[in-house]
């Protein structure tokens, strides 16, 4: 990742932290201001504790972001980069723990819609480079969309979702600020190529394939449960009566399952060749190195989000053994989040140690022979 990108990430982290600090201060000084927000992980210890930690963490992120920016502009010995990285990870964790709860459903719906847009872009780029393959994909995707709209009233989903987003805009923006502030520091820490990897870093790098595979497998329980909605025996809240009453519910459930499946596949991209170079059948991108920032930044954001939500899920279900176990198995974010963070760190270290040259591996090989 370039120095310029790292600086932009730190600026985004600082801006998000400033947003959190201002909102936290207002909530402390103005009675009733945003009191309806869902409680965070630390909110279970009291409203005052939650706001105090959020404000302190946000201010600490601002200070550390400034120190990190200074470290990017000075020599390695001028500022103790290792100490700043450690403090950044600790502070980011505390700030993530004050993220308003209930953000996972919003993130899930948003990512599912993003996946649909991504599939459309993928098909267009494929058509331009490999017309027959692209046309086949377009026919399959178009048929699925047409069937969903005609047979299952899928056209009604978008306006209903937009209305739901409007109702939770304030809490969503604040939760996003918490996540971006924490993830920005994480991105800076894991992409610091000027520090010699220590013992833990070496361990993560050696076992990166296993770590990534286990992280990707965390998507399977939810994907399989949603896939069962295509059968007469739907799991995870599905029923024939519900589908008959509102056919679009089945479509939404399958789209969410597709989003989770895509998340698992993208996680595998941290160790597969197409995670380092775009597939050659994509017009304009084929054979080019995948920008490190395009992988590390989204993965870090998801890692922070999943880790905070996973711990929240784990604590929420205490005292309800059967339902609690079912929730933890269906949404293993408590495992996926930390493992995704380690896998992302390993990906960043590998790309730093083995930078890719040229637009196409075949061209690089020819140049080497010449």
C-alpha cells in the first residue's frame, strides 16, 4: 500500500473519530440526545461508562492518528512506530466496543445490495473480454432476476429497504464512524512494511492458508440455512405459510445468503491467485495486480465490525443456552472477525514481501527471459 493511501486512511480514521467524539460529548451534555440508540457492548456496564469510553477512545484515536501521520512523514527512529501500532490496536478495540448495537442487520442488507451491483459489473466486464461466457452469465442472472420479480414480487423490496434505512440513518452513521475510526488504525498497523515482522507476525504468515480457510468456512452455516429456503424444508425462520403471505421474503433471504456466500469467497481471495491479480477474462483489469488497499481496507472494516458484533452476540445470549448456541453457530462472527483480521494482516505482509510487477504474469515471464 502506498504512503499516500495510508495517509488518506489515517485522515479518514481521524475524521470518523472526531465525529464520534462530538456525538459522545453531545450525548453527555444534552439530556435525551440520541438516547434511543441501541446499546453497545460496553453499554451493558452503564450509559455513562459507554459514553466516557467512547469519548476517551475517540480522542485517543485522534492523537494516535496524528502520531501515525507523523511517523509516515519522518524516519523510522524518530517515533516509536511499534509502540504507536500497539496503542492504535488497543484504542481501536476500545472504540469498536462502544459501537451502537444492531448494526449487523444493516450491514448485511447493505452488503447484499452491493453484491448484486458487483455481479452486474462483473458480467459487463466479462462480456467485453469473453463475450460467450459473459452472455451466458447475463442470461442466467437475468433469468433469476425476472423470475424473482414476476413470481416473488421482488420489485417491492427496494422501496421498502430504502424506507427502513431512513428510519435508522442516525444510528447507522454513528456506528459507521466507530467502525471506520477503529479500522483505519488497523489498516495502518497491518500495512506498516517498515517494521521487521516479529514472532507473532511470522506465525500468522506461516499459517495464513489455514487461518483464511477457517475464516471463510464461517459463512457456511448461514449460507446453508438460507439455501434451504429453496427446498420444502426451510430452516432459520422460514416457513411455507410465511412465503405464501409475502413471497418477497424468500427472495430477500436468498439474497442475504448470496451476500454471505460472497463474503466467504472474498475471504478465500486473501490466499488465492485472483486475490493478487484480477482474472484475465475481466476487460480492462485482467492480469493487473489487485491494489492492496482494495483488499485490506474493506477486509479490515469487516473484521472490526464482525469482531464487535460477535462479542455482542456472545454476551447477549447468556442465560438462554439453546437459543444462544444456535445464534453463535449461525452467526460465528466471534470467530470470523478476529480470523479475518489475522488473514488480512498475513495478506498485507505477503504482498509487501512479494510485490507484483507488470500487468500480466505472462508478460513478466517473457521480460525475465529476455
